[in-house]
């Protein structure tokens, strides 16, 4: 494999206190975000909050600002617009409202027809989600993330040992909480697309962590007379080039999606960018230090 960095001797584990402080702050904000999501106070998409989503296709190009102004004047509240100029489409999302869902779509089409009589359109799709369904989707999303993390714990415990499983699981939870925290601080919408990205990030972070753990396990078997911290530091340095190359490749792809993939996958690609950076960081500065703290003595003498 291409080695961009060779023979590094960085004391990663020596910086674990600073890493724990930084990660602790992100995790606390992430936990606050989860509480806000559970109480319906975060910027939830219609997937979780309930509401109406409509996609309209026009005969002629249409100005998004004029559409926004028309909807606001027509009494439509708490909505988002996305422009798809290449195909002359707009996506309208209105979050839960006191009105019945069917009335919302009728209101929107009525306003558009009245304000833009010379630009005919067709309704490509309409999605309506009630508050109860949105609440169930929130619960299902939380269960999916929890089950995925539990699966990680079991897998790493079988493949390595329980102390490694603890490190990998905490790092995965950390990555999910950190990305949620950043989205919450940026005021970005939290929806099913973000949940998809979080599950993808969990899988990526686990793969990166397993590579680091594999090298640590190999070196602990052969260098059992050396201090555990020194062996773990050496192991991380040995796979550092591989980690950087892999992460940079995924990051380039995510950046391409972010800048050229369009509005529909904008939030997904942003979450992936954050996830790759945070996941790489956690594999080195969160997962490995937790393994070291969990078992101060050398974990492998004759077996494993």
C-alpha cells in the first residue's frame, strides 16, 4: 500500500486527556440533542415531526424566491424549499400543522396555481406523514442505531476481547453523538437521511477501528515485554499512513457529493464528511485510549 507517512513516532496516547475533554464536550452536546429530538424541540424533518412533502414539475423555469414569497403570503408556515433547476422542479416541505394534512397540499397547489397561472405544473409526488407516524419513526431510528451499536459490541468481543469491544462501542457512540451535535449546533434538519448517514458512519468507523486493533493485537503478542502504552502507540503509528489514505479517499468522494450532488443528498454528504473526520479521530484518540484505560496490564500473554 502507498505510504504517505513513514516511521512516525507520535505519542497519540499521551494526548488522550485533551482528546477526552474535546470528545466529552461533543458527546454532552450530542446527548442534549437526543433529548431535544425526543421532546420534538430540534429542527426535525417531516420524517420525524410529521408534515407534507410535495414535488412539483413546471413547464418553465421558476424563481424560488417568488415561490417562497407566494407561499408566505398565502399563509403557509414553517416550510422548506429546494430547487431542482435542471429538471424545472421544486420540492416543498411543510412541517406538522394544526390543519389536516390533505388540506395542506390543496392549499399549496391552490396558491401556486393562482400566483403562477402562466407556468403550468404537475404534482410529481406527495408525501404526508402524521405526527404519530413521525414519532414512531423517531423511535425506530433510535432502536436501529442502538441495535447496530450492540452488534458492534458483540462482534468485537468475539473477534478480540471485551476491553477492545468497549473501546470500539464507545468510539462508535461518540461518532454518532458528535455528528448529531454538529448538526444541532448548525441548525441542520434531522431526518431519516441523517439516520442513514449515521449508520454508514458507524460501519466506517468500526472498519477503521478494527484495522488499528488488529495491529495492536499483533504487536502485543510479539512484544509482550514492552510497556502496553508504547506498543499501542507504535501500532497506531504503523497503520497511520493506511488510515490517512483510506479516510482521504472517502473524504474526497463525500466532498464531491456535497458540492456536486445536489440539494437532495446535501445533508447526507455533509454528515459523511463530518463522520469520516470524526471517525478517523475516534479510532486513534478514543477507541485505543479506552482499551488502555480498561486494562492497565498487558492484555495478551499466551492467548488471543
